């Protein structure tokens, strides 16, 4: 791109010198998935480059390549014009590349000073750690950053997330890192903390650091970024100076794609309302949620990560409690106090965290599938193995599961097949409403198509589906209506007729359409 | 992933039940039991005698009764270290009742109810307050036995009614003791509960993944509470048997039993991390522990050496199943 010096109209400083870090022609594949294809990225000293893209666009993979955790299949990495390899996280650290993650990866039980100097602590004559110098240096680093309020002797556990970020930055300063990657650093911060973080970014810029800033929030990007790079489906689709690009232009780059996946055609009769939620509130996660779900309908829930979609669904399915509001199923008011209550009532929640909340690894396939249905497959509390196998067989074959036997441990299956088990187990309870939270996250394209086909089949049989998804094509391809949530509230509800991706992204990010 | 055309028939299981039984932990335990039995027969001329063998069972029946419930508790991912202290407290309460002139039925009821109450107390602390069971039961271990010490000091309660002696000293038929009969009946009940009921299935699910179990509609807290109650109940029953067998109560009664109970459970193949195990294994492990301690006793090995042996056994049996599962996994996958 342009490496010729340009003048920034506000500061009259040269904006682009030679890039500090250049990635060129980077590709990376995993079994069955092409994560990155021939992407390039340049970071400039004293500038913030925003990396923009949907979930699954390849941003995290790129960060992992830059920090030495993954090795690229092809492509070159150069720092100040010199080609380098980053075979390990330690090597990346040695080249002055450091990353600050959404949830910082520091050590909770060590002090602030220990965290800053871990691995490069000052030594005394005898080779032991020179604690006095270490504390002094830690205080100096914190002071230069304007973070003198942090006690160098405090345990990290006792600090808030914003201060933990500051410690992570102090660590970067202490190794004289020239390249700082910030991966959604504001996701867990309050507005005031975000402001403090921005001051810090300004400070890092003034120190001549090259910064990569990853965020889904456009206001933040426009506030602090100098440049942008847009990724879509593992490819770089655009880059430039942020002041030359309008928001609509960037949104279009993010979502405008060739349709690579045909969604199933369906002709479900949309019937009477089945589920009505009104005024549902939680002390911290969401507020005044109200919507209706009809028979045979797929209702999409779109929003940024952290908008409160999963929390609402977990409240409807009895896993978390609410402070107020009503849930009405087929005209009857219900208030589930546990997942068992909501399953009995006919509402099931298929969770997003497949490994943690979905499957029980260690138990065989058939026992996983029968677990929520044990009341039906047992007689007065006594197991009926034949019925369990029959139930498991019926649903695994409908979902086209690939497994050697039904007694196989689910831990031995691929992610896509585990997801089929997760859907099968809740479907086997014969629910009226099924809530799918990110049903195709992290699974291969073949399994995705199977899940989508199956959803169409379900609504054709008169079931009602709520689908929480962060993938725009999935939302637009599958939903009858789309609820967009932002910061714990419903921002808007759209009919999916002529609805476009840009409208959804703008509503979710809070940009006036 | 393979791309075989769908729909495809998936078999229920690949391994035949016989084949998986041969390569099971329980099969190994049977072999160990036979070997120790053979060694004992050679080592002592007094071993192979109906009354000797009957005496042998008294070495383990009381602890093994608790081990049955403890197995379920450990499979669910919890533990109860207070069982020996529950025995002491229940026994002390029965002793007080004796002093007040209570008859045998009242004594039995007190022993069982105190056990159940202590178990419920542990269960409430763990499930309602969300405290880790290892900490809670270390605390109640001191608490329950502490109460027994305060009540008794260095005294002992004696003078239980003669009909009370049947539970720990009586025989149902020939050399078959009441204790052994009770243990075998309880073993069948617990086997059925763990392996043949939906309750038992939920216990396994909780032990493997409590979050997914909760999301699947398993009432995790309620089931764990019931398991603590059952463990307390079994400790109460064991207290009745021991008090009846000894005919007296001292505050140091059943000291150190909790470790032998847990050794039995782990030797029986129950994963100390939760999620796996079987009642058949625990029953076999109980017999093995009885055979070993009785065999060492016949050879005049002093008690302190036996406790070294129990300690070593505990370490070995925690290591061995892990190695064994690794071997199995390599063979079957």
C-alpha cells in the first residue's frame, strides 16, 4: 500500500513511515477448514491498525500466528524489513511482539511486579531475584504509563479487569515491546474504563509502538484507529486509512460475500404464538426483554458477543434466575426454577459451550442422548436399556451421526458429530420450543448443512425454534424474523423480508441506520 | 471423518459383554483375591477353616457398608471424610440413651437417625453453601468427634441390653454373621441403585460433567444431598454394628476408618476424580482388604505395620487404575 509519507491534517505529523511488522501471503489451514488464505497485514510505528471482521473471519488465527502459537502454512513475516520466523510464543516475545487479550492471561496469584517482570526479573549478584529493584522498576513503568494508582505489591487477583489490562501493558513496556496486539480489550470493560484504556493507547502511540486493535465496536475503531484491515472468511478484503472510509463502506466489506452455502428451502406454516416473553429482566445481564415465538417459526437472535442473548435464553430455560418478567407457554404462565422444570414444560436449551455444557464426555453416546429424557426411558426409576438404545438410534440416524457404535464415548467423536449428539439429546425430549445457541459454531461445513437441514425439518413438523447466532449468513438464511440485541436490551425486531446484513450489523453496533 | 452414505445403521455396541468383562478392573480384582487367598492358605494352617473365614469378614463388613454409599458419593465428584466421626457421635448418643435406660429398638433408631442427621448436615453445607466437600467434612470430622469427646471425656459407656449384642455378634445361619448378611443385602441394593436406576445414571453424569448434567435437567444439588444422607445413614448403621460388637463406646471408636473406607472404594476401581466406578469392584475390594489384614494378623504382623501396609495400598491403588485405563485405552481405540 502507500508507504510514502502522508501528512495528518490534525497534527501535521508524517502518518506513515516504513511498516514495523509486515505479514505477506499468509495462509493457514486446519483439517477441513481453511482459516486464512493469502492474507497480508502491515503495522506501522506510532499507529493503530484496526482488524475488522465477523466471528470466524480468521482474526484469532492471525493473532496466534503473530504470537508464535500457530505456524503459517505459507507466507512471510518481517520486522523492520528483516524476515523472521516465530516458532514459539517465546520467540515472538523475544521479537518484541506482545498481546493483550480479552481476558488477560496473567497470573492471578502473583503480585503486579512479579507479573510485569516474570521471565526477565532483575537479578542480584548471587543470581537470586532482586526484589527491591523489581518493585522499583515496576513502579517506574506504571508511573510512566499514568497508572501510578496500581500498587506494585498487590496481588493481581485483587485488581479489576481494567487494571489487569494496565498490568499487561506495563509488561509489554518492560520488555520494550514494539508491537502490541489488543484482542477485544474493551469487551469486559465499563465506559469509564474504556476511556482510560484509550488514554493508554494514545500513550503507546506516542511511544512509537505499532498497535493492532481488534474490536467489533465501530465507535471505538473510529475513535482510536489510524488504519483498518478487513477480513472476511479468511481473506483480506480491504485496507486503508480509517479517515478515508465510511462506516457503511467497511460494513459492506465485512458482510458482502458470495453465497457459499445454500440454505434449505422450507415451507413451514407459521401458526399461533407458542411462547410469549414479556418484561424479562436480570439485575446485571439484560433488561425488559419481550418477544413472541410462533408455531413453525425460526426466530433469529443477532447481536455482538456480550449483548446478553445467551443469558436471556438461559433464563427462559430455567438455568439462571430473573428478577422480573413473565414467560407464557401455550397460554400458561411458567416460571422455570431449573432446567428440569423447563424440560418438563417443553422448552429446551441447546447450549453454546458444547464441551462444557452440552455433552458429558466419559459417558457413551446413548447415555448422553437419554440423559434429559430419563423420566420417559425408565420405568419407576429403573433403566430400560432397550428403550434408551431405541431413542438414541432414532435421533442419531435422523441427524446422520457418524459413529462406530452407540456405546462409544462421545469424547472420541469430532466436533460436528458431538454437536449432533447435543442437538439429538434435547430433541429427544420431544420439546415444543427448542433454543439453539450458536448451533454451528466451530463445526465443519458438512455438519453445518446437516444442522440447517434438520432445523427446517423441525419447524415443518410444527416445532418452534429460537436460533442465537453471530453468523450473518446463518441468521439471514434461516430466520423468519430477527431480534437484534444490544447491551442487554432488544434493539429491534425485523421481518426477514428483504432484510440485509448491513442493517443488522448497524443495529447491533448501535450505528444509526 | 468418513464419508459413508447415509442413513447408516449404528450398532449398539462393538465389544461383546464377555470380552469387556475379561479386560475389566473387576476381573483383575478377582485374580488378586484368589492369589491372596492361596497365599494365606499356604502361609497359615489355621486359615482354611469355616470359622476362621467367618471371623475374617468382621474385618471389613462395617467399613464396607459405608464404602457402598461412599462409592456413589465419590463417583458424583464429592467425598465424605467425616464418616468415622459420625460413627463415634452416633455411638456416643446410643451410649447416653443406654444410661437413660433405652431398649434395643430405641438404640438402633438413635444410631441410624444420628448418622442420617450428620449426613444431611454435611449435604446442606456442600449443596446450599456451595462449599467444597473435602473442606466441609474435614471440619465436621473434628466437630462430630469433638462432641463425642466432650460428652465422654476419658469415660466409656457400657451396659447395653443383651438383645443389642445380636447386630454385631449374632449369626443368621451357621457361620454366616448378621453383619455379613446385612452387607451382602446392602451391596445388592446399592448395585441396583447405581447401575440399574435413572438415579444412578444421573450420579455418573454429575461426576463426569456437573454443568452439562445441570443443563440436561439433572437436579445436581438434590442428588448430591441425597448421597451425603445415604453416606451418613450407612455410617449410622455401621455405628450400631460396631457398638453392638464391642459392647461399649469410647470417643476414639473407629478412629481412622475413613481412610480404610476410601481405600476400599478406590481399590474397587472408583475414580477418585469422579465419574467412573462399580459396586462389584467395591465389594471385591472389601473382601481383598479383609483377606489381607486377616492374613497379616494370622502371621502375627503388628498393627502399626498393618497401617503402613494400608497407606502403601492406598497409594498403589490410586496409581494403578490410572495406568490400567491408559493400557485399556491404547488397546481399544
